[in-house]
């Protein structure tokens, strides 16, 4: 029996090198057709394979499968290269367009946060693009807020892609608010 695609939830698992091609395909759609990422050339399958292979306890890379097909992914990278930022990381989440609205983003973000709890990581930052001057929250902003992130800053018209200016919204979650 197959799962109803309209209500399917994903099975989360660590990404494997053989997921690189599907991850690259999902991300390429965002690169070419949206402002969700400021990347302007789709990275190769090999680059994604390297990122997946480099994942670890404080830099997890997860995929969400629905009926055996990778329909979304999320990963953690260093926030900035300076040593003082070693306890702060940045999250990234991408869902295949045909799988949007099924809760996979929530599952993936919750999975990342659960993986990071109990590690040395204290803060998770989300850097989210939004149309310049928009007063409406993007789905990514709503998702992050729902999982405990707070907006800590906005850089107006920080990026220009696909003929439009985009703000950068900074959101942050404190994994150890009591110490």
C-alpha cells in the first residue's frame, strides 16, 4: 500500500552519498527559479556527495523519504569561519516542490535540532531570503518561528537575484536557554 501523497510524512534518516544526485536536483530548482538561496549556479552532485560525507554529530545532514524517494533535505554548516563562532551553526532546508506543504520541513528542522541537543552547539541561525520590503512571512520564517526561532535581524535588499531585490531575515534558536 502506498501513502497518500497529500498527507505523507517522511521517514528521516542521515543522508548517504547515493542521495547526492536527488539532493542536487532538488536544490537546483531553488537555485534556478527562486530567491530562497543566493547561490546562482547549481552545485554538482559531487559537491553534494562531499557535503554529505563530511556530516557529523554537530553538522548533521538529513533527508526525508516518502515512499522510498528523497523529497527533502536539511543540513547544518558552520555559521562563520572564525573560532569564536564554533558554538553557532546555520541550518538549511529544501523540499521538492511536489512535496511542499506535507510537513517535511517541520520534520527535518526538528530532526536537526534534536540531533544538536546535547552537543556543544548552543545557537542555530537561519538566514532566510524574503522579497524586499515584504510584510508577509515566507513559509520558511513561519516554520522556524513554529520551532522556537526568533527573528534577530533583517538586512533590507541584501541580495539581488532573478531580477529582484531580496531581504535577508536572520532568525536564531538557543538550544541551551538556561545556560
